[in-house]
C-alpha cells in the first residue's frame, strides 16, 4: 500500500502497517509498545492522534534501521499530527500522556465524568457456533477486502479476574483483570457498561504491570483508581476465575476510514472445576462511526446466521463461578 500521509485515516493505516512490519522483523517490544499506546486512546480522534504522535516519536527514537519509505512516512505522520494538534514542535510529547514504558497508556488527569467519556470501549460481540465457522468468516470476501492492507495476528491470552473477599468490585459493577500475553502483564479496570443486541459500551483503562500481581498503584493518577483504592482499603484482590483463548485479529478500514478491529476468540472460561467454551467474534471500534460496526455486524450475522452475545466474558465467568445469578 502507499505510505503517503495526507489525512487522519492515513495516519491510522500507517500505524497498523508499521506494527506489522516491526513484528515481521522481530522487534516485538517496539511493536507491542506501539500497539499498547495507540490502542489506549481510540475512543476520541483527538486523543487517538496524541497517542499516535507519542508512539511514532518513540519508534523514531528507538528503531534506527527502518526502510526509507517507512522512515519518510514516519516523519510525514509526525509532522501531520503536530500540525493537526497545533503543537509547537513535532518532537514534543503531548501534554498528559505518560511514557508507554511506565503505563502502557495515554494518561489524562481529568475529572471522573470526562475520564468515562474518553476511555470507552465500543464493540459488537457475536456468538459463533463453532471454530470452523469462525475461520470461514476470517476468509470472507468482505473481510478480506476491508483488511487487504494488513496481516492476520494470532495471540494466546490468559486472563485472570480479581475481586475482594467481600466482592466489593462486583457489587459496584467494576471489573479488574490482568491479561498475560507474550510475557507482558496488562491490568485493566472496566465498567459493566451497557449492552443491546451485542453492542456494548463500557469504560476501560489499561496499565502495564512489572509483574503478574494485582495492584491499583498504576491507576492512581485517575479518579477511578483513587475511588477504587478508597473503596477497597485494606482488602486483598483475589482471583475469582480465568479465561484462556486464542485470538485471531484483523484490522479493518471501512470506506469512510473507520478503524475496526475484528477478533475471533476461541478458548474457555475456567472457574474452579467448571468450564465453559468461548467461541465469539468481536468488532471493536477504534475510531470512526459506531454505525460502521453495526452495519458490518449485520452483514456477517445475515451471511453466517450469527446471534448477538449480550454477556461479556466477565459476566459469563461470574455466572460460571456462581457469583452472579442473572445478567447485570
């Protein structure tokens, strides 16, 4: 594909192409840093641009052997974003963004209401009857067309969900989890949010941890982190169940430039001796219009007779563990 940077859509496309290139060349640390930082601020185009600017600057500083075309596109992207954000220098780190090595996320020290608006996860979840059908969907002509510039990524995830002995988080409709992939530990705080016909909107914040141990410390720059610390006080965060699944991911670009991540998850939820299979398709909006996600979901549902999955993995895990008798 062309690496010319002429608009915001080109910036987002180039980030995905650059990620694929770094992974192919074995520079997985740089690729993961890029992915973590960029993915953290997708719900608002302004913050997405700030995150891309910081990510591109870090790549420019850390990766010295990029091909000329990639290096030129990187410089164009930095210049374009800097002009869009009206910052004085392209090499400045955007105000409010912490280093990815420290947090894995674009920080915004703002009021709680603003935090919930800016860090939203918007995705459509669909049940898939069996893994074989899921693999067929990945090869669907429409999906291949929308993902023609990008490669399929396959990762193995193990995620542990935590709560206090008195279930303070469940009672306040908050989820805390740690996801382990490729030797990296990513903690997340998520709200239960709302779900209608498989389309869910919930708040989410992510932080990279130095070890696989639950802690709120990395979230204390946010109001949600401070509120949870005050709520939990001296109670310990203990594991309540885990999920293990393979995720096959494709980045899609719609005709109007919307960025959508398609993910096929196949695996299981484990709560003590009880198990429940996972076989589902997620369409997550990275930037653009929610309507594009809905239209794509409707097209796939009609073609493959898919039905909406109203429950998150967290809610299904709680029900499996006997901690939730009905959907919240």
